[in-house]
């Protein structure tokens, strides 16, 4: 637009000044707008100012912006100021709050058909801040935001996503959950709009978008992959972009992509470089979250993240006074997953853990013990930790007790009294569960803390590995539970079950000094059920899991499975070459024990055994062309 210019020669025309535009759009929002909504407010004011410039001179547009009497502007100003005052004051009268929000809802409906997408986003974010839930109004705002002709707002789309996220966290009372089709329709439309406008997001808003998307229960991997592609095309390694990769941006990208398992090595390597250079300014929450995110890659040595973990450990040690129980557990678990034994950090975690051990729940204690065991770290407080966590076993419920026991069977401190204490507690929980199921007493146990199908596998496997098989009642409960859930188990779980019940079968057989006919018959029943499942052609074993199944059945001489074992070998004939010489020998021995005879299968196995033996001998022969000097790493 061309306007007369003040202070210039009469008749001279210039373009609308950028300075005036910025002054009108970005008026000081202090004490009027929450600090984390300033960018949204600026975006809204800029869009509003541009709209006014289309039909009035700049000076009038600026005045109209500053002294507006539009009900829409009054609505936004009121709710934003309310967010500021609520943040700075104690919670007020709930009746007053209800009245205020009711008036906001009425005013919103009155101006709904004139709201811009960015204004819908501001209202949605304010509702989230104030904890206000109004399904009809929030749905109408998102619907208005998605209408054709609206100017796309990255901030508004993130606020809409967070509104949908809040709805999925309240499964019992949320009307969003009661209107599944409408919610799914809005979600699909929102995803489609975001996908077609990814080029309008900055690095900062992309990071927030990725983090919000990763918390959605629906499949967002395609959209997250598109965000990754946009990052590489438009933002990564572009000139002048280094300053944009702040602590928040790096953290949200790492957390968002790792949460959904999108472990793009190129992206995480780029983030790693920024972290190593600037993590000295990161707060403890971010440092802990980054440890967790990069632990998804597994071995730090293999993924080339040893230096990263070293830097993170150094910073966590410096900020040790800020460590909470959650921080301590997450960091210990992350370093265990990436196989980095940082002695100084583990000592800090150990001391922090012991000093505040009463604030840890059973699951957290189990995580700490498991992490120390996996890293081979010998805690200076080992005996105290175990004494503390085992003296109150009666107070633990299913999940915590199972994790504690799993760590216990892998530890160094073992005694018969504690073994019996664990078994009695598990048996008591099983008895309570059966009483509740039969209606003998009212159940007060939440469904989330009842044993899951995998709990049975983990527990029986830990008992067998720990050679704790003398408790008849507990073994009977486990056999019953595993048998009932057998159809839901994956091949690896079936392999572990086969090994466990094969050993129980031997331990309790009539020929054994520890004979227990009841448990022996139940273990035999489980092995028969496993044999039936092995016949399923859809069951895809790895070579190692298949070998574990066959060798276990051979060890206990379960002859009923002979033909099924032959069928299993024939069905997986192409993966036999992946097995070691020892495993192939074990399979041949198992076939002989089971009385399974098949010349073709035996010929293949014998040939593979010979080839494996030849390769092993060749590998062990000295290389005459070498100079004999070993390489020191």
C-alpha cells in the first residue's frame, strides 16, 4: 500500500513503513500475556495488522490495533490476562473461576465465526493452562481452525495437538473418548493440514511439534519422518542456523524421535555434536532426558556415543545436588542400556540412591539393582540396599516384587531364608488373586497391577535360573498361569518357557530326589501344550530360540514332542546355518534322546556340524603371512 509520508516533500509516496508495522504488531506484552505465549500473541497481532492494512491506511490500522473495541480483542485480552494473574496468585474461588470461564465460553461462541486460526490456538492453549475442559467448545475451535481460507498457524496446530493429547489421557470422563469417530476425524484433518504446511514451521516450532506428536497414541511415524526430512532439507547445516539449536530444541527433537523409535543416526549424530559443545548450560532434567533418549541405540561403543555419554556424565556429576529419585533411576538405567560403566557417575548415583532410599518405590529400587548388576558395578552399599529392599517384601505388589526378584536372582547375595520369603509372598499374591476371581472377597487391586502374561514367563524363568524350584504351591500357580496364557506368547517367550518347564520337569520327576508328583504332572501338561503350539506354521523362531526349544525338550527327554521337533527343524531348515557348532551338536543329541529319526534331517545336521567344525579349525590356525605382532587398541 502506498501512503503519504510524514516529514517528506509533499506529494512523495512511500511504502508502508516496516518500523510502524513492527511497533503495532509487537507492542510490549509484559504483564498482559504469559511469557510462553508471547510468540503466539505476536503472530496473531501481525496477521490482524496485515488484514487491516488491506482496507485502511497504516496510521488508522495502527490506531485500530492499539485501541480496538472489537469483542474478539477484548475476549483474547481478558483470558490472557487471567492466565497471567492465575500464575502469579493462589487459586481463587472455584465459583468465580467457573463464572469467568462460562462468560469466556459465551463470548467465544459469539465471535467464533470471525476467529482466525491463530486466535483459536491462543484460546485452546489458555484452556489447557487453566485446566478448563469443554468438549463442544474445544472441538468447535479446532474445527474452525481447520476450515478453508484460514491462515495456517504453527502455534495453533501445536495447541490443537496438545488439546487432543489431554483428551486421550483421561479415558474415563473425557467426551473426546466417547466420540471416537469425531475425534479421529479431527485428528486426521489436523495431521493432513500440518503435513502440507511443514515448510511454515521454524526449527523451534518443529521441535515442539515433534515432541507433542510423539505423545500421541495413534500412528504418527509417517508425520515424524516427514518432519525429519524437512529438517534436513531446510534447517540442518544451513548458514546461520547454529544459534537456533538451543537446549530446548535439541532436547525436544531427541526426546520426540526416540520416544517413537525413529532413531535416525544422521539426525542424532547432528544433535550429539550440539550437545557435546553446549551441554554445560543444560539443566538436570534435560541431561537426564538426553541420557534416556540416546540409550535407545543400545551399545554406546557400537553407535559411537561414548564421548557423548562421558560429557553427559560429567555434567550430571556437577549437578548432583539436583538429582531426584526419578533422575537417578533413569540415568542408571540409561547407562546400563548403553553399556557405559562410568565409575564416578555410578558412585554418585549409588550415594544419592542410598541417602534417599526411603523415597524410592519397589520398581525404582529394582531398576537401580538391575542397572548395577548389568554394568558389573559393585555398590559400596550392596548389603544395605538388599537388606532394605527385602525387609518389607510384604508391602510390595506384583510389578515391583517381580522386578525386585528378577534383580535378586542375578545378584551375589542369596540365602534360603530370602528365597523362601520371596516365594511365600508370590504365593500369597496368587492366592489373593484366586480368591478375588472366585468372589470370596472384594477385589481392591487395580487391573494395572495384576500379573500380565509376560509376568508369568519372567517369574518362572527367574525361579529356574536361580534354582528356586522347591515351592510346590508357587510352581503350581505358575504352571496354571503359563498354560492359560500360552496362546499369547511370542517365540522367544515360548523358548524361555520350554527351558524353564523342562528343568522343572527334571527337578520334580519321580526319579529325582526332589520328586513332586503334582508339579511334575503340571509341568508335563505345559510341555504338551507347548508342543501343540510348535506345530503352528505361523510361529517364526530365530535360530537361537529354536535351538533352545529343541535342546530343552531333549534335556528332559520329553518323547511326546519327537515328531513336532522334526517338523520344527524342517520348517526352519534355512536358518540352521546360523547356529554354532555347539548348538548343532546339542540338536543332534536332543533328537537321539527323544527318539526322533529322520535320515534327511540327520544328514543335513551332520553336514552342517562338519562344516562348522572345519571353519572353527581354520579360524584357529595361525596366519603364516602375518608378522606375529598384535594390534594394541
